């Protein structure tokens, strides 16, 4: 996983948490749900990158 991808995913997750918190404090269910969606999206991207990393590790192991 590239450093830029990690940073983008972390930023998306942080923004999602902030939106969720503001939505929760203000009673804005739409904003809260949007924040949760942003977090879910960031987590899915992280999982995808982890799969790519693992596949690369397996590929490298067979090269040896």
C-alpha cells in the first residue's frame, strides 16, 4: 500500500468520524449516516489494499 493511499484512507476515515460526531451531537441523522458511510468506504479501501499487499507478499515468497 502506498503512503499516499494510506494517507487518503486515514483522512477519509477521520472526516467520517468527524461527520458522524457532529451529526450525533446536532441530531442530524443524515450527516451521521454520511459519516458512517465515509468510514465504511475507507475501511473497505484499507481492506482492499491489505489484500493487494498480501498477494504481493505471496508472489515474492514464490520468487525466492
